[in-house]
């Protein structure tokens, strides 16, 4: 649309819509970036980029910031250099995604939320508006405030048609990883090794904890009775 800026570094697939004031393929906001190197932004088919969205190109020669298919990036949202955004992701108004962030399919990031560089957000996660995220967020979880996990995204899972058996196993894996006190990576490894969890969703949830640089967001605890999130899962 009028007054949108699509630089020569942008590659848009079929049926992408770019609204006024958006800048797709702009230089990274990186102090040592060499503007002479060729890097890119790739936007998947049928994605919608609303007013004043900024999508910065990558910082490594030949690399790209990637936006998946059918994404909806609301007004004022920002995706920095070298990010990978999955399919069917929604970024609400003024969401701020720093460099080298990975966001999985079907994830929602609320308005004004800020995501620290190098964080991973698993698929079908939900991030509340104005949240401050500095650690990795596990798939299928609800997250708010400063790196607080508040439960499973059960509404999102059911809307995607995830089976009752898979949801049951996800509840058990969530409790195995988040409710005990201890090292989350070790707890996930123990749950995986138990052989108790067989659905693809539960296995994917547990595998998420085997990687990452930022550590993991934890469930919020309250009171002597245990976790405040127990009722959510």
C-alpha cells in the first residue's frame, strides 16, 4: 500500500500484504553492521504486515530474517535481524522482537511485549501484553510478566485440534518439568528417559529443553501448598 518501503533486500512470497509506513528489509540496528554485505528478509505467503511494522535484514552474508506463512504482524511491531518467525504467528501492536530470536508456529505475542535477543519461544505459546521475556519459553505454555509461566495454552491447543490424549500427556509433562524444584533441563531429561510419554506433542515439549542459550522461564510459585499454576494444568 501507499508509503510502504520494500527494500531490495526483501523477498515476499505470494499474497503478502504490506500496509502504509511499514519498512521491510531495512538495515539491522547493529552498531558494527557492514551495510555493503548482502542479507535479506523473507516473508512467507499470505502474511499481513500492518502499519509501521519494521522487519530488519540479517547480519551475516547471505543470511535472512525469516517470517513464515500466514503471519499477522500488527501495527508498530518490530522484528530485528536474524530472527526466525514460524507460520501462523501473531505479533500484536508494538511487540518488540530482538535479534536472533526464534518463535515457533501458532504463537501469539501480546501488545508491547519485549523479547530479549537469542530467546526461543516454542510453538503454540502465548505471551501476554507488556511481558518481559529474557529466557526461553516452552512450547504450548502461557507466559506473562517477567519470565513467568502460568500454565498450558489449553485454549490454543484445542483450537488447533490437538487430541485429548496429547493434552493429557502435556499436562503430565508440564507437571514433571515445572512443578518440582530443580534443574529444568535435568527434569525434562528424566521425564524423557522414563518412557512414559509417547505423543508427538509431549515428546516435542520435552525435547525443547535440550537446547538453548538463555535458560528457561519458570512457573510462578505461591504459598506452602505448592504451585500457583497447578490448577491451570
